[in-house]
């Protein structure tokens, strides 16, 4: 993909279900390709590609947590807007950290 596309967008993908990924991929069809995978495998692939494309070495430290790469030749703003339009709130799961403060009023 690095040889085909000139631009990369990082996406944070915690608590994203397979149906949502399918919807995002469908919305990006023809404009961009999304690559998701295990962090260690993605780091290994990027490190291997960095041998022929030295500019990729800069993104290795950014591959932390559950991230994906969106490859495109289109305007980054247009692709970002498509990604933002497909952003949804996820239901709470045990052990997850809330993205905002939750205040429970005192009961009787």
C-alpha cells in the first residue's frame, strides 16, 4: 500500500465493532484503504517497509495502542470528514475508562 498511496492517516480504534469497521470501509471505498492489525505485526511490517521507504521510520513510535492506518491519495480533509461521520459512541464495558466525567447524584 505504501507504493500505491502517498498519504497516511492514523485512526484510534478502541471499542470499534466489526460492523462499524465494515461501514467505514464501505464509506471509504474508492477514496482510501484502511489497514488494521495487531500492533506488533503492524510495527514489524512498517519496520520492514522502512528499509525501502525511510520516511516510514518516523511513524513507528506512533504505533501504540489499538491504531489503524488509512492510506489515501485524496485530500486528507475529505477522508478525515468521512472517518468522523462514521464515529459512534460505544457502550460501556467493564474496566473501560470513561471518555468524560460521569456524575451520579446522591439518592434518597
